C-alpha cells in the first residue's frame, strides 16, 4: 500500500483513494487489520478494528432493483459483462455532431524519466502556442511529479487530484481557456463539457496527454473523451514507458530487448500503431481476467445472498411485528429437540443420557433442579421433547404473568434482534475466512465453489441453531429488573388523560449464571466452586 497512490493521510486519518476515479472514499476502511497497519506505518493513532455489519457485492445490490438501465459514453468495451451479469444489451448512440478529435498513436520510452521529460517538453511546446492542455495521471503521486517538473520550467498550471478536489468544478470550467495547463487524476470532470475559450478552435482545440495506460480501456476512453466534445476539435496522445504497470505485466521485456539492440536512448521514443494495438490487446486480456474474477466473486456472493435474504426477511418480520411470542416459542422447540436427540440417539433406551438432558435443560431453560432424570425415564424421544417443552412453556407463562405482557414483548424483541445481529456479524466474518482459503480445495480434486456452498450451508444452519439457543436461554433465564419509577408513571398515565407521554426507560438484563458455568472472574473454575459457593 503506497501513500498518495492507494491512500492519503488527511490530518490524523488514513483515507482510501478509489483506484478508478482517484476520488477519496471517506468513511471507508480496509478490513482484517490492514487499515490499522497503515495507521501504524504513518505513525498516527491506530483506531479500533471495525466489524462488518452487512456485506453485498455491487452486482447483487443492483439486481435488487426491479428495473435496470443507464447511460455512459464508455459502456461498449464492457458489453459482455453487462450482458452476462445483468442481461442488459448495450446500444451505441451516434454522437450529436461528427467527432473531429484526433487520437494519435502511443509513444513508448525506455524509462519513466524519459517519459515524464517528454511529457513536460510537449506541455511546454503547446503552452507556448497558447493551446490548452489537460494531463491525465493514474495516481496522485504522478500528478504531483509532473507538477514539480512544470514549476521548474516556469509553466503555470492547476492540479486536480483527491487532495485538491474541492475546487474541481472551477478548475475544470477553465481547462479549455487559452494557455491553461491542468494536471488531473482520473477523477477530473468526467462527463463535463469543457468549453473552449476564444481562439482555441484555431489552435487545434484541447490537447489531452495520458501519462500511462490504465488496465481498463474504459478509463482511457473517459480521459480521451474530455476533448473533442460536441463537434469541437481536439487531440489525444498517451505517453508510456516500459516501467509502467501494464507494460511490465505484458511483454515489456521483448520491447526493451529490441530497444537495447537498436541502441535506443532513454529519451528516444517508439511511436507506432503496432505498439498501440499491442497495449490495447494487453488491456483486453486484463479486462477479461478482471471480469472472470468478478464473475467468481459473484458466484460466491450468490451463496451469501440466499442466506442474506433469509436473515433480512426474518429481521424485517421481527421489526414490523408488535408481538413475536410465536417466533420465540418456535425457536425454543428446536433447541429442546436437538439436545434430546443428541443424547438419545442409541437404539437401547437404557443407554440414553437422560441426566445430561436434564442438566442442560435446567441450566439453559428451567430452574436448577427443576427437571430430573426420573421425570424423563420410560418416555419415547418425542414424548420427552413434548414433556420438556410443556414444562418450559409453563414457566414462560408464569414469567409473563408476573412481569406483564408489555414488558415481556419488549424484552423478546430486544433479545431476538440483538442475537440475530451479533450472530450474523460473526457469520459474515466466518464465511469470509472460509472464502479466503477455499481455493486450496482444488488441489484435492474438488470444486471450491461446491465446497463453499456445502460448508456455507452447514455454517448457516449452525448459526441458526446458535441464535435459537441464545434467544431461548435469555428469554427463560435472564433476570428482568422492572423499573419501579416507570411503573408508577404508567399508573399515573392511566389515571390522568392529560399526562405527558411516558418515556420508555431501558430494561436492565442480567443473564443468570449456571452453577456449572465457568466463573466470570476468569479463574477457570466452575461458578459453584468459586464465587458461587456463597450464592
């Protein structure tokens, strides 16, 4: 991660820079400790790591809309992706006026120094003629490098990047005036008509200089599209070096060997349509590769998407309902069913672990010692489940009668929502961890995606069971301390119709500690053998 390329330091904050637009992404943070590592590197205060509350890919987000459509000047190069992911056709609309822009062949230099020297020389030459120039860079670092070189040449210019984006509209509005030089990252005035000043048409219009090819042709086309708008004249040219990221990834060594054999100097360029075609071919391969990566990401997210829809549907029902008693009772039943079947799976009833069942039910659902092994002896599995469920429902009704329906309904809602949210957050993290290493399954001859689907399904079921168990335990075992002041206000409100609306006060919830649970003091002993001895 490089400063002023991948991120900028804004005061005491690390802000991510979008690699495609060059804009700051305020409020966004890297996950898995990466953001904290950058903060430590830059010697600013390390913030706490954030947890992901929700996650969705752009593709699945857009698919949530009933209708999809859009307009952009650079969709044609991404036609295949629009078709395969969204089922959308790309239709090309002719320009309003004939395009007069001249796109010159790329110029390639041996080194970055040679390239930037040539770029500055070209800017100086056109600046002398009073022709406006817009220079596009792929990073903040490069935009400031060109700026420094122009300062040394005495050329007045404007810099537009993520550090100076506040004045974007004003800078871009003057970019077509005679003698103006504007240096910008990919963010500059996309979709803006740069109006040409008086006499600029006779000078050839706005000249665009690209200092590097982006891995996506669409971004290069957006830079080119700043010139020659609405039938205006204009020209564009890209300056490349064999040290550029894209050139290094595709065939730079062959070109470098050829330049060495022919005795090319650092500032001696190759200008050829063949080089331009080779670069565009490399870009197509990178775009294809990136599309494949996005397609795979989407396939994996489709697994999460099904789970997300189930959880969000359940969450919406809870939020919109005033009474979720049925939801809670439906959560308690499977908890009992699972524990009974886990300990009574043997064909011989004498081998059933009935004491373990009784201990679990007493610690999680009923009071200590409320259920004994003898209560369960001689019953079938279904009868045991039904017997325990009836006992739990009896206690549930008694609690509701003692505390009042209104308080219990409110408490149920808080507990279910809190449990669903916390378990879902843990599940997102666990699924992300699984996703990180699932590709290694391919070495074992299995399909990683199918393995992810299968294990993701198992993990989702485990999460659902965990939610049910936590909700059941809190609903049945938590001590709810009713607020006396609140109750008296409610009584007064019933008497006086003119009283102010009752302010709801928080309910204090304290989970009961089972005698066999670990002691909360951290000693490692059971509660009954530690602080629970005198309880």
